[in-house]
């Protein structure tokens, strides 16, 4: 691939060859990269359908970030000069955009490195602050690993954890939650949108239940008794579906920038101020971010996250309609042409996350045969083996079906042509793999596989 300097040199030689080249300005580099992005991309680049894993940076976001890598490099916490002030003011604007996307006050936004850090900081922070008066945590079996592992960490420290099951559509049963609440419950952590199946949890009902329970508790034990706080991991929901922390009664929330076309390495925690939720900080130091997360803010990343949030708020209805149409196109196309395909999770979930089971096919063989499409399977890679997804298992899928599942992550930049290509490819590969499968042949012959006693 020719560099910008090579291209300029070549151009100069064709018009006489002796021209002295001016030094490159930052804008030249930036616009050249944008102009040539299409040309420089190898023709063999696979189709990206893994939007839950991460999303590409929106070029508008990069545009907003660039000055803070080059000219405006002041430390946003430097109070004594203009470089500091301009960086601080840019982080203030970003904070406002993020707060506005979830109807919060900018002071309630704490920047972190991503949703993993936010989940750790919020769960461990709130649990430690209210311990030992409160020593119980409620979560669900289908949370992201970083929530489950934070709970496990607290369990080892002496906290009691209730892991709620979910129904076969992936949605938690409010009555189960009601029954699990105790006066000692410090926090209830239930995600807004699931990262594997796109299921949207009933966060408004959960928030309302916790408010009512908290009011009863205060009547019984006296005013000032804290309610069980509501934490929601909204990494997959932010900018994808409308979120209003006040309407939903959310006290603590985790967010990530790279899931909504912003840069990687930056996220945020929402921490309610009224009524105040107290946390023990995980990171101590200069006292930045209300003393909850010390360290110099990464101005360019913060600005990028803010711009991604601003765009997400503006484009949310358009993005949602566009992604819903693409998801419908994908589901209708595949499910009308292939037998025994099952949609996992509530069909009214977030459409950009479509999880399908192709019975009698190994998801891994399917992925191998789909080398030109980037997808994620219903399995998690551990050091020694491929474990079936614990989320799909929690819905009641057996290991075989969990292994036969694929997640299609559709995003803002996915095209209709890509969806059509993926559908054709899936149909042909599934048909071919099933033709090779003895199990599929038995099913075609009307044999009930469950009635077979396998040896070994
Ligand atoms: C639901 C959920 N929570 C948390 C995370 C972790 O986010 P981050 O990569 O910002 O740490 C992810 C990303 O995979 C996610 O999907």
C-alpha cells in the first residue's frame, strides 16, 4: 500500500519532478485516510456481523477526537492555564452528551475505561460501602461475565448472592425477584439488553419494585434505611434503545463507548446523586471524578465517547428502524429457506442482536465454513475446550443446540447487500453440512433422537 508521502512524490514526479513538497498538515493526513479508506481495504475483507463484540468508530467521532490528539493536549485537570481549561471544557461537553442520552445530570457521570471497569467499580463499590449492614446481592444467570465474576469475588469475601433464573425467552420473572429481596439486599444487578440474545429486561418494573420495597423497608426500619439499589449493565443498550434512568428507577449503570461507534478504552458509570448512592472507590489518587475514579481523564477518548453519544441520541430512531428492517430481512430470509431454525430469546428484544439455532449442525463447523463472515457462536472459548454458552443454557437449550447457535450482530454500517450475501451463504452451508450429518439423516427418516440410547 502506498503511503501518503509516496503518493505525493509520485504526483510531483509526473508534473516535472523537482517540486519541493510542503510538510503535511494534519488535515491532509486525516482526509487522505478517509478518502482512501475504501481503496486501501483489501478486497477479501470479511463481512462484519459482530456488533455486540464491538462496533467500528463512526468517522464523525474520529473527526471530533483528532484535535485532542494533536493540538489540544492539555491535562483536563490543570486549573492554571488555557490548555487545561480547553480540555476540561471538552470533557464537560462530552459528559453532557452522555448524561442527556440517559436523562441524567452530568455530575452523575463518572468516566472509566469501559463497562467491565464500571461493573466492577459499581458492584464492589456499593457492596463494600454498605457492608456489613447489607450483605446480599441479587443478579441473574445471564449477566455478562464481568458482573458474574464481580459477584463471585464478593461471594468469596462473605457476601450472599442470589442468581435468578430466567424464563425460556430470557426474561427474568418479577415474582422471583420479589421473593428474593431481603432487608439486607445491597444491590440488584440486572442488565438492560443481553449481549448474546438481545433480550430486553423489564427495567421499569424492576425499578418500581425496588422503590416500593425500599419504602416499606424505611417504614419498618426507620427513615434513612437505604433501599436495595438498582444497578443495570447497559453496555448493549446505550444508544440502541431509549434509556431514562429516572423513569426506570436506576441508581447505578454501566456504559461502554465502543459498543456505540465510539473509541475503545473508555466507558462510564452512572451514579445517582438524589437520593445519594455511596460507593467505596476502587482506585484512589488525585480525587478526580467525584473521588470515585482517580486518574487523568483521556481527553480524546472522552470527547469521542461524548460525540458518539450525541450522534446516538440524534440517530437513535433512524438507526433502530434501519437495523430492525435488516434484522427482519435476515430472519425472514433464513427462516423461510431453512428448516429447523430457532430464534433464541424474546422476539421483541433488540433486533440488532439476532441469535439463531441451526439444529443438527455444529456451530463451530458452521463458523469454519463461513470464513468470509465475522460472527460469534453460542460457545465460549475456555483454555481447554469450547463450552456451550451459559446464557443459552439458562434459556433451557441443551448443549447440542447451544453449540449449534450463531449470533448475528447488525449495526449502523451494515448494508442490505451484506445481509443478502450472508443469508445465501448460510442457506447453502447449512444445507451442505446437514447433507453430511448422520443425525440429520436420521431425523429425516422420522427417528426420534431422544429415544436412542447412545453408548459410551
Ligand atoms: C453486556 C456487557 N457488559 C459488559 C461488557 C464489557 O464492556 P467493555 O468492553 O467496555 O469492558 C460487554 C462487552 O462485551 C457487554 O456486552
